[in-house]
C-alpha cells in the first residue's frame, strides 16, 4: 500500500477517470447548449487516452494507494467498447465503479457487468418528464433512465446509487418523490448541492438549495456514521427505511478528507475538481517515459497538493478559472 500523502496529510485513494468529454445530454448546470453546441470543439480521438494508456496509468495509481476507480465523462457509455477497458482494469486489485446518465445502460449493462464492472451510479434529477426535459435539454426521457437502472439492477451492478443535483427553482419539489421511488429498493439517492464547477453554467449562490434546506425538506433523518475516509456523501437513515446521501460541497465542504485524483480524457492529472490546470501525463507517456518516470511525476504532483477550494471558495471564486465538469468527470 502506497504511503503517499499531500501537504495536508491526505492519502491518494480514489481515482476518477474521464473516458470522453462528449455527452448525449446537455444538462443546464453542466454542458449548457449555448456553449456546448454543434460547433463546440470536443477532443479528437488521437488526443484522448487509449484504453491501454488508461490501464497503464491505473496500474501506477494503484501502486501509489488507489483502491477505487470511477469511470466518468462526459457520458462514459458513449466511448466505444468500454467493456474492453473494464476487462483490463478488472485484472487489477481495485474496485471499479461508473457514473452515467443511464440511458445507454439497457444496451451495455450486461457486457459491462460480465467484464467486471462492480457498480454504477446513475444521475437522475427528476421523475417528472417535463422537469427532466428542462434540466437535461435533450430528447432523452425519465423512462429511458429508469429502464437503465432496471437493466443495471438485473445484471447485479449494485448497490446502485442515484445522483440528483438540486437547483433552486428547478427540482426541489422532486426530492420526496425520488426518495419515495427508490428508498424501498435498496437504492440510495444522493442529493448534490449545485456547484460552481467550470465557468459556463452561470452559477450563483442563490441557485443553491443548501444541505440544511434539503434536510428540512426530507424530515427526520438519523445520521449514519461514515464507513470510509474520503466518502463524499453524508449518509442518513430515512424514517420510512432506506437511506439518503447529501453531497454538501458548497455549504459544508469536506476538503480535509478529499482523497480523490482525477484524470481527464486527454490524460491530465487534476488534484481538485476546481483546478484550473492539470499535469500532462499523456505527452510523457507517448514520448516513452518509463513507469518510474511517470510515478515520479504523479508522486511529486500529489506530494505538493494543497487544494481545498470548497473551504476557501468565497475568497477565490470570482478570480479563479476552472476546468469544466464534463471534461474531468465530476
Ligand atoms: N454523464 C454522467 C452523468 O451525468 O452521470 C457522468 C459525468 S457527470 C459530469 C458526473 C456527475 O456530475 C453527475 O452526477 C452530475 O449530475 C454531476 N454534476 C454535473 N454538473 C454539476 C454541478 N454544476 N453541480 C453539481 N453536480 C454536477
Ligand atoms: Fe452529460 Fe452528465 Fe454533464 Fe448531464 S451531467 S451534461 S449527462 S456529463
Ligand atoms: Fe477535493 Fe477540491 Fe472538492 Fe475540496 S474542492 S473536496 S479538494 S475536489
């Protein structure tokens, strides 16, 4: 087990890998259509990590202490043959999860599960079709996402979690319905405070439904003690049974326990969701760097990490340029 620590004594335990910057939805809070339109310059194929390169990096990160890998995007299921990557990663001693908008799960869940994917988190912000359509700004439907959840469940990609971004005026009235729909099925819904990731979503503090407000909406909740350092969600037992999670990055930040590194689809290492720059690993890899040389780069990047953006947001927010969520995978 690697003993790597950053300047705030945080180990490196989780790795999120974005396998594509493309998506089949245009959620208003993530990829607004005015910016990510038909003329947007997405990465070209030669500029994104191949599966062999991702697998090589995964091996190096695991040797430095990573226990859990989450594949994300953009929409990870848009990347062709994703099950091939999963089958490579599955040979390693690591838990493999994926975050997806779910609509392509009916097509791909069986192959992903057979290849060794452990579990999925599915994003779903509303059960009402009109509300969902307004948020996701795409032709996809709630019915398609629910079919995706069923498909994942039927091939054992659980325990499944649901990610719901809560935005003022958009979906607060959906929260109880979502909890009611899933809590009796061993599927935990996690409500995420709307975050100021990237610079294109026009974020304003007024649009955030705070964790305190969400707790009020949900009624009597009993705290469940965290099972692992670095878990992003605060967990609560619901009065009617089942559990719910809150991801409180805006009003109750958890940087002190942040053990996550992120790799963008073009092979840059980011040590914070709100970073403005990443460390290029793709170029040295393609120029023939040895494993030891890559390990030294990663090691020195993590060792000098001092990120705690959410804790100091109010001081730096207006002057800070930030990478887009769809680029580094949430
Ligand atoms: N496309 C996949 C999906 O939506 O699940 C994976 C990538 S998406 C960037 C990962 C997660 O980030 C999703 O659960 C999404 O809801 C969340 N997300 C995106 N923009 C956000 C924002 N501004 N604030 C909070 N969460 C956000
Ligand atoms: Fe696509 Fe996921 Fe971003 Fe929505 S949140 S636009 S589904 S990457
Ligand atoms: Fe981790 Fe950065 Fe989020 Fe803090 S702001 S929890 S350091 S990703």
